């Protein structure tokens, strides 16, 4: 028979061994968790690097055009995209897009969109053809579960005409130098990728003389709310554009950012990505 002291010793030893096994198990779980977090972080870093490569490394600023872009992602990997492509000495294509969702899946779909757009531009500059092909590409890759809103504008300075397609995107705002009302560019089609074939498509045409300003953006700029849940909206953007349209484009964008920060009940924290792309015809 064991003495009471011996039983107490064995019980204590058992508790120590059980504790050691549990601690070892927890250590392994923490190690596995840290390795998984490191892998996720690495994936995010790679996605961020890929996303940065999607954006143009430089923007035109010459005797004919001035272009300015501002991009503030809501999360580490945003779902907005912009592009500017000089096709030749006279023609310039601008694009702003917003993919549904966020994170790595949104970034992958956007990289698909960018690659498709660049490839199509090397083959054809017919906007209707490009948009139909982009829709086919996106639907094939996402099966209609994700979509992209986009604006594509092709400006020819030799004719002073802008061709454009608005695919379910916020209406870009065109400010002409004649003192007339601001134009909303709404001609186009539905968002891209939700159906195999677009039900309709209209290429808009508008004359854009020198000293005009084209302002494009994503909905993160307007979907900002104050403490009474009033939306900043398009009216807020129009107010700033009317007052500061002739400022240098970088300062114009900064005025808009400052204004939505003052308006926003959360200050610097926004609920969505914010993208602005401005084209000034000189």
C-alpha cells in the first residue's frame, strides 16, 4: 500500500506532467498560428506589390495635358483602380474602376481587368469593342459573382472630342471653360462582369476644348457621412470644384480631401477606398 505522502507526490507529479504537455500543445498551437499569420502577411505584401504595379508609374504633364491621381485605400489591399495610357501624340485614355469586395480576391480581379485593358488597347482602340471584351473576360473569370464599375474615356486633342463609356460608375464631372453648367458623363452600360453579354452599350461623345477639366472618382469620395448621417455626396464635390477648379490639380485634390475630413464624423477613417483622377486640357 502507498502512503498518503506517496500518493500526494504522484498526484503532484501527474499535475506537473499534464501541465507540461498542455503547455507544449499551446506552444505548438501558437507557433502554428504565428506561421499562418506570417504566411497571410506575406500574401498581403505580395498582393500590395502586385497592386502597385497596376497603377501607372508616371502621369502625363506636358503642353497638352495635365493629369493628377490620388488613391487612398481603405484596407491594406484596396479595390479601386485607375490608369492613364498615352496611345499616340494626340490620343489619351483614362480609366477609373471599382471592383466589388476587398482584399486579395478583389486585387486579383482588378489585375485581370488591367491586363485585359492593356492587351486590348494594343489591338484596338474602339471603346465599344474594348468594353464588350472586358465584360466577357470578367464574367468568364468570376462567373457573375463579382463585378466592376468603370469609366473609360478616350480623348483626341486633334479633334477635341472625348469618347467615353460609363459602366455603372459614378458620373464623371466635366467642367468646360465656357461658364456653362457642369456636365455629368452618364452614357454607357451596366457594370461589368455580372452577365455574359451586355444588354446595351452607348459610347458617349462630347467636345472638350482647351482649359476644360474632367474629374473622375470612386464612390468612397462621396459616401462620407456627418454626425446627422447626411451624405457628403456629389453636391459636396461640386461645391469644391466650382470654387477651386483652376487650382493646380494636386491642390484641388487636397482641397477635396480636407473638406471630406472636416465633414466626416470619423475624421481620417473612411468606409471605402477613395480614388480621384483629374485630366486638364491645356
